[in-house]
C-alpha cells in the first residue's frame, strides 16, 4: 500500500485539523499513514528565527487564528486559542518518537492536539501527557521513554531528516518523495500518483 | 449583488491562478469581483524585508515553485518559471489603478499574469504592457495614465488601505470585511455568508 508520511509538530496550529482528518481520508484513498513527529524550532532557528512567524508577523498571526477558527467550525472540531503560543511540544514529540509503531499512538497524537488547541491545556507538562496516556489505558511510566537518550537522539535525527527533505513548516505530507505543505494540501497529497 | 474584493500584486505567484479562476467562479456564486491592485513591497518593507520570502527562505521558495507548477498543470495554465523573481509590477499596478473600472481591465490583468508566469516576459517594461494593451484593442497611450500623479497617489493609498485591513500577502479576498488569504481560499471566500 502506498504510504503518506505525515510530518507534524505538536505546537503547529494547522497540524491539528490535519491530524484529525488524515486517518479517515487515507483509508478512503487506500494510503497508509506514517506518523512523523519532528521539531520546527531547529528549522526556524537555522533561518535565524527564535519564535513563530505567527508571533513576529502580527497581521499574519491574526489571520491564522481566524482562519483556524473557521476551519475548526467547519469540521466541528473544538477550538480554543491557546493562552501560550507556541506551546513547547518537545516532551510530546520525544514521547511520540519513543513509542513509534504503537497502535494507540495516532489517537495519542490527536488527543494532544485537542488538549493544546481545543482546550488550552499545557501540553509541555508531564502531568497533561500522563493523563492522556491514562485515558488510552497506557501507563504513565511510558513517559520515561521520552527521557531516554534513544528518544532524544531519534527526534534530533528525525528533525534533521525533515530539513534534508526540504521541509520548512508543518504539517507536511510526503508521498513518493513529493512534498505537500499545509492542511489544505492533504487531499491533493492523498491523490498524488506521481 | 455581494462583492468579493480581489487584492492582487502583479509579482505574486499564487495571484496568477487566482486571477485566471476568479471571474467564472464568482459568476457561478453570484458575486461581483472588485479588482484591487496593490503593492506587496511596502508591506514587506514595513516588517523589515527587502525581498520576497520565497527568495530569502530557499526551502519555501523551492516548494512554492513546485506547488505552483502542479496547480498550473491541474488547471491547464501555461507555466514557465520567471528568470527574474519577483518581477517589478509597479508600472502594471499603476496602469491598472489608472484604468480602474474599464471593462477590459480584468482581461488586461490576466494577460499580464500570463506574460509574467506563463511566458517569462518582463512585465516591468512599458513595451510588454503596451503590446498587451494593443492585443486588447486599447491604445498604448493609456500608459500615460500610469505615469500621472493621480495613479501614483491612488496606488499608494490603495496599498495603505490593504495594510490597514490586515492584508499581508497576495492574493487576498475580502467578503463583507472577512479576509481569505491564498488562491486555495477562493472557493471558501465565494461561499462566505458571514
């Protein structure tokens, strides 16, 4: 089955609707989703940014929040503008990398996005992630995997792979090496036959 | 009839498919198109940029050219990557402002985009714009209007209005005060009932 790689960053706003939509759409298109958590921070830093463009470009930021609100309303997704943006997604990303391949991971990712962008919870906190693990009948002790050097090294390598592929934002979809950037390119990525 | 304002900049790549699509889609949606040429340069400069982000963010630029190529292929639009980017759209924008309301103006705009992004012609040149005017059975002397201080002042005022409305990129569509940014938001803007 053809794979669609879903490159996401937990702080990324437009990755939220993408994460909520991708599995059903991929099933209908007979594509297998590969979940690829990575960090945008190092990619932004490499071009001299130490914050999100949605913060240092205020007009673009105002537009993005309104646009995201419209998208969530259309999809029936809860939306609450986070009181802190961007949230630090490092711990969640390390956990996702440390638990790669587990069958509950896609639902974990979706619940972290809901917590961040639907409920304004602080996803940088071990307590918040631990509660999500419990809601999935997984032990909180899985958080230890996030702190293991294996997860740290693997997340660093994954972020370097993202940059090497030309990824500069999230969400990004990759199908047979072809890049599609943004939630609004998901359908096109799934239809790609190149 | 409800209006859709189409804010465009002649150098803007994604404004090309938007300009080619908007009239037929607006007619089907019973919307009247208001053509609003403006300049992105002063808006970029206000945030400290003296070039297009597609140039100073190379990964994003590479992606944009590939994405635009895919969009044009899908729409059956000619595409040739301009040998100079961004082209200087000042003269074309002044001409468009100076000839606002003329019934041939939308077709003039489309032909300027085709020249820039479909044929790699230098749209900063009076000769290129004059030939387009002639192809529309309009006198080349209309170019004089672009050089009149009225057109210069009006383009400056229009660009200030764009910034005041929160416009930060092109194309942008405005319906009843609601902003939609990007060629891929055209359908949503046309359907807006807010």
